[in-house]
C-alpha cells in the first residue's frame, strides 16, 4: 500500500522561500511518477509540478522560474523548493503519485 506524507509547510512572508518534502513508502519509488498539487480556498485543486523517473519535470505556468521539483530515489522522497513566494501561492499542497495516490496535505501561507 502506497503512503505519502508531506512536511515543510508553514507561514512565510512574500518573497520568502519554503521547501516541501514528501516521504513515500509502499512500492518501488524510483520508477514512480510523482508530483505536487495545491488547492486554495474556494478553488479547484491544480497541478503545480511533476517529475518522472528519469528526472524530467513539468511546471504550471504560474510557478515556472520560482519552484523546483526534485527527487531523491535513495530516500524515497520528492521535494518542492518554492522561492519568491507570493500571497497567491497560499494553499494546501498535496503530494501525488501516479495513478492516483495522495498525501494528507500541508498548509502553505504567504502573508506579511
């Protein structure tokens, strides 16, 4: 059974940085397609970034150049480095694994 647990969320001022981590367990992590989604209050959940087994990444236009997704297969962990954070990045961030596993989410709040 696949389990995903996020960590690293919190409150940060605009322009600041946070690094989210997602620890995965339950099956072969190194070949898994992983990603991060987010959901702001009153909005639909949206894709933020994905990373495949060979390290190829994709990003939502709204985070390109500011966020970086990476993975450490030896530690079964995927990361989301978030820089130059904006108030509109405030959301619950969810770790995701193909074909449809989800973590419980971690809150990110960007506010002065």
